[in-house]
């Protein structure tokens, strides 16, 4: 009876343990860089270096050879690229961390009194520290290049919430499965490597004539396409999410389904976590 009641109040459990979750998230990001000279600074340096690397490769190194990939982009490529990488970096980090969180914190999973429902959320909040910095960094770069924040920029908060809620379902599912199938981490890594191209992050399929309509429609079915496009709408195109009602409705349908699937798998497998770990 107690287990059933707890199963149906996942959100309430997270809210009631919010202080503990927050402390675990702070300790998680500190632990990740413990022992290094620059410590937590590496969490912020790495995304910036990655953006500069992609920009150099596509804008300088392969400029003439990949010009078709940038068809229709009317702003500096580094801004367009950054607007796509900002949400993707969070999604990638949160999913990678959340997939192995139960194995990483196995000593807590084995404690009878500890509510393990909060562990996937710990990784998501831990990744949020870097995301907030990266968003701030992007806004500064945009402003330096003449693209100043306005009312549309506030949509970043909305699209961040969209991304977090969708990621929640993904992390609960992959984290639970990893306990029984350790290769899931490798599978997730490969999917993320493919995902950065089919989202797409580094090329624009919207105005490419070589992409048939059916292929473009399939690419738009990726929930992260909605988030990435939303960041670009907020920072570059100045389009409100209410102007894309069909895509918005589809995204929320997929998010609800992913949440129900992820939490359902987690609840179903939870009684066996301690035995396997």
C-alpha cells in the first residue's frame, strides 16, 4: 500500500526532497572535477572550446566544401551554430549522466530509506549549472555581434523547460534499463552521436532543395528539433512558439508519452535495483 502510494506521487516526492536534491546536484558537479587544478571551471570551458572548434572546422577549414549545408542561414554561422549547441549540450550531458546514475550511486540505491526516484533528477540539475552559464555566454556573444535580447529572448525559459521535461522521461528510462543492461550507456552514446546530425545542429535542411519533403518531415519529428529550433527562434528569427501550434502540440504529446514511458519503466524495475547492484 505504501509502495503504491509512493509510485503515484513521483512529483510530490521530488518536491518534498528538493533541498536534498539540490545539495546532491551541487556535490555531483564538484565531484566530477575533484582533483583537477581548475576544478569546476572545466565544466564551462569545454562547451566554449567545442563551439569554437565546430565553428573553425565549418566556417574556416571547410568553408567552400560545406557551403550548401548553410543554405538559408542569414546570420553569422557561429551564432546559428551556438543557438543549436546550447540546448544540445544540456541534453547530451543530462542523458549521458542520467543513464549511469543508478550504477554510479549504487551505495544510495541499496539504502532502504533512500528514495532513489530523485537520483535521475540530480544529474539533470547538475547539468543545468553548465547550461545556465552557456546561455549567458551565448547572450553576451549575440549582443557583441549586434543581436540584442528582446521579449522573444524570454522564450529561452520556455524552451529550457520543454527540454528538461522531455529529458526527464528519457533519463528515467535509460537509467533504469542500465542497471540490468550495462551496454545501454554505449548505445545511448552512439544515439547521441547520430542525434546531433539528425536534429540537426550543424546544418540547415529547411532551405536545402536536395532534401525531399518526406525526409524533412521525418527530421521534424525529432522532439529535440523543436527545442533547437525554438532557441534559434528566440535568439535569431524572433518567432513566438505560439506561431508553431502544430509542432508545439506534437512536441508536448511526445513529451508526455516519453515521461509516462520513462517513469513507468523506472517504477516497474525499481524493486529489483538493489538486488542487481
